[in-house]
């Protein structure tokens, strides 16, 4: 299954993180928030490009720029 950017998912959709791109400091920042390969993530809502996500039993808001660095294998409904 091909991976796609997290920003292409609609609210209620989710998947397993396949990779996180970007500079080392950006990847470390996202890792600290819980966005690591193999972790399940679900889009709760999307407004003006910003996303609220469920990841590791927490709700986290990130902007579209950060979300574009997260790739998922879509598998959760």
C-alpha cells in the first residue's frame, strides 16, 4: 500500500505512520509529540489547514506545514 501525506486524510480517517520527513530538528520535534513510524494516528478535525489528531491516546494540534511531513499508510476507518 502506498503511503500518503497526513494532510490528504479527512476527519475520521486514520492510518499508521510510515515515515516522517524533514530536517533532523523537525523530525525530533514531531517524534517528541508522538509522531513516530508504526504509530496509529487519526484525524479528529481539520480547519483552515490545521489538524487536530489523535496519537498515542492524546489529542495534538499541528499546522499544515508540519502535517505535510508525516506520511501514513491508510488503514484505519
